[in-house]
C-alpha cells in the first residue's frame, strides 16, 4: 500500500494549492490502485497530529508527499523520523505571471530537503512539470525494490595555492530568532568566530521596534520624499503603514551604529506584520543598497554570505529564494518578497508595493537587471561547513512574480544543476551579486581552510 498526504500554509493560495493536490492525487490513482491517504491539506498542528496517528496506524510501504505551498520543515522532519519510510516529495512550479507567488512550492521543497539531509535523511523529489514525466517518475519510485539513503555529493573545487583575499572582521546583528522549522537558518557560533572571522551581536526584536518608534516625524517625512522619487505607486499605499516601514529602516540604521554591526539577520515575520504593523522588506532593501547586508528569517549564514560578496566587489548583494524551474527555458527564478536594492533594478522599473500574503508595505517590486552574477552560500548542508559557489546570468525578462525577482540561467542544463543543489541539501536562501567573483570565493575558501563546492 502506498500512502499520500498534502502540505500547505494558510497564508498562501490554499484553493489553488488544493487544486494542485487533487491533480496530483488523480495522477497517482491512474498509475497505482493500492493507495490510501489523507484528503485534506495539513496546514496546522492539530491536522499534523491527526496525520501522525493515521500514518502510524497504517503500514505503508512508501509515501508520497505533495508540497503544495511553501511550508517550514518542522512537520516534514518529524514525520520522516517517526514514520521511517521511503519518501517522495512532489513540488509544483507555477506560471510566471508577474503577480502574486501563489504557492512558492519549490522553495518549500528546497527548505525541506535541506532539513532532511542535515539530519541524514534522504528523500526523492519530483518537480511537477507535466503528467507523463510525473507518472514515469512516480512509477520508478514505487517500483524501486532497493531504496538508497545515500545523499548526493557536490563537486569539490580543489586548489592548493591561492591569492590572499582581504576580508575584514565583521559583526552581524541577529535581530530576533529564526522561525521554527527553519533549519536552514541555524549556525554554529564557534565556526562563525573561528572559521569565518565574524561575531554575532544578539538584539531583541523589541529593541528594533523601540528604536523605530523614536524616529522623528520630520525624518520619516524626509525619507518618504526620497522614496517617492525612486518608487512608483508609493503614494497609493497606506501612508500610516508606510511610515511604520520607513521607521524600521531608520531603526536598523540606529542598531547598525549602536551595536557596530556591518550586516543583519532579521526575524522579519510574523511579528513585523502582526505586532508592528508593516513589512520590513523595503527597509532591508534600503540597507542592502548601503551594503549593510540584511538577510530575512534571521538567516545568519545567509547574511554573512551577502556580506562577503559585498566586501569582494564593493557593491550590494542579495539573499534570494529559488521559486521556479523551467527545463525548456533552461532557467530558474530568483525571488524574494521585495528586499532587492534599487541598484539591481532595470532603469525606471521600480515600484512600491505591499506584501503579497500579508498585504502591508513597504516592498520593492521590479525585475532584476540583466548581467553576469556570482551565486554564493556559506552552507551547512549535511551539517558540514562549506562554501558553495556557482556562476550565473540574469536574463533580460519581465518580473516573474510580485516582489523582486530575476530569471537566471546557470549555463547548460540549469534544471539538472538545481536538482543536484537540492539533493545535496543546499539551504533555501542563496546570495548573489553582479560580476564574476568565482575565483575570489575559491581563493577565500582556501585561505580560510573551508572546503569549496559547486555543481
């Protein structure tokens, strides 16, 4: 007997997610009659508990998990540990409409695979691009007699000699704590200090809120005038919430000076929306423009990755999600809610916007300008510190999804490289900057005695 279940998060488009779930189940039933599962989407702890009981009471041979939207990895990791059966995760890319990212399923898969592999659990996955391919790959998973738990290894870049890279000791401000289920945002303080030459200044989220509330109206008004010159539509936003967002920018500036930090890792949700009443994406984008790298979801190693890139090229960098893969187009989409710096936008393309799910300002909304980029991550994939580096190119395309995004190619067979990245346990956040700094990353890794990998 084959089991199935579907995962979703209520802040995304649940009716659309349910349609994908039904589509996936139909394919599953067409190719295999002996299936049984839960016919609702698991969206909360109560439903998670019911799912655990159901799968403990039924002895399934293998299990299909439909990752219909982005979710954290809390349930998936716990489920994989307790049920201990071969898993196949099916993820759903979505049309690049230029509008709301309705599912963000691919990023959920990325985060989930990292968490599993970090805990020495392997799973297979399928990107739902067409029925025939999905049917073929599900059949292969179900009929496979020997299931390997071997985790794919990336290609290590070996270089004995290196050119010295001048990287200064930096402080990163950790504002709040990472959300639950985000193993991608874990870090080792010892490694950060001894290996990466950084230190962490821990700052409570309420301190950011407190500093933001102290900003004078005249300062907020002055910054708002500058924003209106650079971002279309800013006057159409809720002005009270917009000023709250601007105050967060100035609050971060205050913390930057007060705590002597050169980068941030900020807990950007849910409290930013639910307690303070605005989005932090725009403020963090403005900090990124100043080369004070700001990573969302309290991702410390993500913030350090951005800081290193900015030190190498003296230009802004950005932390992004991988949210879509198109094999025919040989491209992926780099996206984040709206924290890309203005210098990464096409000329005259930048707009002010609200968060797609939470409906509050301030976000940047534009497509990334075309050009060669260097992709980099200080990674803890498979729980081992390493550098991951890759060359890419932003293609001249329209904005794929609301927020800030770019269509990116990794050269030949981009889809294959993405699958290797996911199967090797890469985090759901990667950093990039414009220009070719591949060799500099390799030299730095050798200098710091940190192994370097690519795909």
